[in-house]
């Protein structure tokens, strides 16, 4: 039985957001204790890879990196981009462009 691609996307988004949320909490704790911090590129990388909602939620919940620029701006960019993509996907409007783009990929032999 084959699992639909949409189900894998949902699993990935849940995992990416949980990881991004946890990394923000961990970075805040380390910052308060003077330890070795998690790099902004790592935090932004998880936001970029689908964890923008988790990154944003954690930053607001624990008030961490809310004014740090350009970090906060990039989080907002990825957050809105991902929310728009999720809305298009939920409305079924993302499938035609994705299907057209996938048609250009070479087929396995």
C-alpha cells in the first residue's frame, strides 16, 4: 500500500516545527546560562525547511530573538511564505503547478 505524498509532507512539517521549536527553547536556556549557543544559521535553516511556525511560536512564547535583526525579519518572511503555501495546498490550488513542475523531472528507467 502506497502512502500519499501529502501524508509525508504533513509528517515532515510536524517534525520540522517541533525541532525548530525545541531548538529555540534550548538556545534561550543556553543563552541564559552562558553556554555555547545554537547558531542563527541553524535556527533559520529549520525555519526555512518548514519549521517557521515552530520558530515563530517559540520566539513569541519565550521572548527570544524577537528584535534580533535580520533574524526576526527572515523568520517572518519564511512564516508568511509557508502559510501561503499551506493555504494554497489546503485549497487544492498548489497541485497543478507542482504536477507541471514534476513533469520536467526525468523519469526513472
